[in-house]
C-alpha cells in the first residue's frame, strides 16, 4: 500500500510494514463485496450439500417413483406424452423453486438469529450488492438441485427437448423469483417457526397446486381459474413447454407474468433492505 | 482548523417505541485517542456504537467516522472502522481462516493473506487457522471477532465489552495488542464493565446514563473530581458527629471518609481518638474510577461534563 497517510515503519524483523495512522486510501469494495458474499453463500450450502443438494434430489426421485408408478398407465396429460415423462420437468422445477427459496430464506434467518449477520452489515456492501449476492446464491442452489433431480430422473422416461432455451429461461427466472421471495421471508421473519409457516403455508401449497403433478386442463373450471392466479403455475407450465412444446398457457405470457412477479418482489426486497427493515434497527 | 475527528457525533437521538435510547449525545473522539465509553447496562453505549458503525439508524442527529457521514457516505465511513461486537457471534459453517478471508473480501481486499496471518499470529490463532468456528472455545471465538474487526486495518477500532467472560491471560494479551495498535496510530474506543481496565487504558472517558452524556473528560481529571484520599476505618464506638458529613457506610461495619489530602488523615484519626472511638482497622487509598462512576451515576443530571 502507498499513498498519503500511510506511514511505513519497520517491525522487529526490520521489514517495512504499513500502518494506518492517518486516513489512508481505502480500496473500493464495489464488486468485490458482492463476489465475496456470493462465494460465502454458495460455500455455505455446498459445505452441507448432503442436506442441501442430495436430500432434495432423493425427495424428487421418491416422488417420481411413487406417482410415476401409480399413475403411469392411468393418466395421459398431453397426447403422446407418458405420465412419467410429463412429471419429470414438474419435479425438476419444483425442486428448483423450493431450494432457491430455502437457500436465501434459511441463510438470512440463521444469520439474523445467531447474530452473525453483523459481519455483512459492518462492511461497505451496498443494498444492491447484498440483494444480488443472496439471490444469485439462491439461483445457484436451485439450479444445482434441479440439475441433480433431472440427472437422476431422466433415465426413467427421457423427455424431448423441443425448446431448450425456454427450459433455461424458466429455470433461472423461477429460481430468481423464489430467491427474492426467500430473501423477503428471511427479512420479515424473526423466528424459525415464522419462516416455516411461510414455507409450509405459502410456498409448498403454491408449488404443489401449480401443476407439478397434473395439467390444470384436467381441473374443474373454477380451480383452473384459481390456478391461473398462481404465478408458480406459469413457471411450471413454461418450463414444461421447453420439453414438450405443449403448454396450458403461452410461454411468452408465462414469462411476462414471471418477470413481472420477480420485478415486484425485487422492488419490495430492495426497499426493505434500503430501509434496513428488521436488519438495521 | 482542527484535524478531522476519528468519530464525531452531534445531537444524536435514538428512540425505540416507548424508549429513548439516546437523548441528544454530542461527542468527538480525536484521531489516535484511547477513549472509554462507560455507563450502566441500558445507558445507550451499544446503541451509540451501532449508529456509528451503521448497524442502527439514528432518529435524528448525525454521526461521522474520519469525517465521513455514516449514512450519506457509508462506504467511506464503514471502510474506516472496525467493530468488535459485544455478542460472541460466529458463522458455524466456516473455519477461522475462511471467516477472515470472507471478511477481507467484504471490504474489497481480495489478497490479504499476509495481514491475516499476522493478525492471527498476534492473537494466538495460528494453530486454529483451519479449525471450524464451532469447535473453538469462547475465548478463541472472541479473538476471531477481534481479528475480523482488524482485517481491513481500520484507522478507528471500536471494542464493545471485548473482555467479558475472557480469562486473565487472554485479557492481558489482548490489551497488549490493542495498546500496540493505539501506539501505531489507530484510534481505540472501548466500552467495558471493568472500570479498572478503563482507568488503566483510556486517556479520556465519556460516561453515559439514560441516553445522556453525563461526563466527558480526561481520566485523570475525572479522578480528581473526587477528593483525592479516602480513609476507611473500623471503629469500636461512635464516629464523631463532626466527621459524619464526609463519611459513607461500607455495609460491613466500616466507614469511608473522603479527605482532600494525606495530611488530613491525621486529623481524622485524632478526632476519633478524642471522641473515645477506638480504631480497630485503618485503610488509606485513592479514589478510583469506580468511585467516580458510582458517584456520577447516583447524582442527578446536573453533573453534565466539560
């Protein structure tokens, strides 16, 4: 280091060593703060990957084995598409969504409750960097788990890849949306049981009732209409379109709705972070 | 024009629903000072530190670190301050070295291993560098907290009760290291419940009570506010009426009298003898910071300091 205010003085071994007696120039944290926080968040779930990656992959496989076995010969949702092949993309997307949500929400609430959030609140990390790092880590976990579920289940009924770009677009945008929702849930919750309530009474029903296991076309008109109010329905539907080029709604409409939901959720999360809501008292 | 203050707060107010944690505190800590912030629990010490560190937001008033406003210019302010929090917090996912590397990265220092090694060596953490944080003892976790506050070599270092629950050896080692940092030019702000430590270490002291600064002075000047010498006696018989005004009961049958100088001790003893009170035990000492603290905390707000 050099510059005004840094005094060089030799230590006992005679080596010059910089000390900060005056106001030395400081490195601009800038993107380094974001990159470090992202790396920390990714390493956090990776260190316990048995629980954060392997366990949800196993859950996905169990769903496939049970529902696929029971329903394979009884249900055909799309013409020419077997039930197991139909189910695989739904399970993959459900895993992406649930794990993206779990990552940002559980990391944040753990840090809040144990108090170690202070380590990221003291440094010069901006609201935007904080937001992007948590969401990017959530996307990473969601996509890694989704890829894991896909890699294990694809052998049961290899699906087609009719529009692969849509697969990627919905996987990432869905993970992003749920990562933001997880961030909001983590900010708002003060205790683990509040977060668990959010997870069990909002996220779980919304993903289960979004058409993971069925096509909403098979539902009575009332429940079809209700399903169309669920943003997760568009995520699953658009994601599945990438495999079969068949869907209940147009993928463009689905994308527009997902992006609108993500933008709205991001605005809420950024505003909470900027105000320091429940984080900087 | 005076040099930029290490920390400057003016008219700082912090209200929580139903509580006024800070009630208009103004304070300037100069660069290179070793400053003590004292006060009973709930006086507002941690609130004040939290606002300066950007962990909490003031209801009104402003705070600056090295001339940088902690809200408007938070990046500059936060990069110049290191805080050792009071709570023994840690991230159970990581090792000591990972913890310090991440902390460096948050401050924009990507290649900081030389300094990290040096800080670990000074805090006797080298042997534990690759140990998971969960496995460390309380004292070791405290050292990591100190190391985390220093990774970015902040010119201003705040230690909030750093020696709570720490054994004597670590306490001595920690103070030797902090003193060295102070000699090298770092400004140190310390809160502690151990008034003896504050008296030994801090050249200047501010005392908070109920969110107000009730004293702010050099440590020596604060000590001189109380009569210099105190005589503690155990008597067989009554304390003479002439001495009662300057006496306080110790609760163990002894009384303590404050006198202006050592020369007056003789007069006190003579008065007792003349009144027929036999002296069974005598102890002569100086007022310490604890006496000053107790007196200031007991007195009303009129004592607001220089």
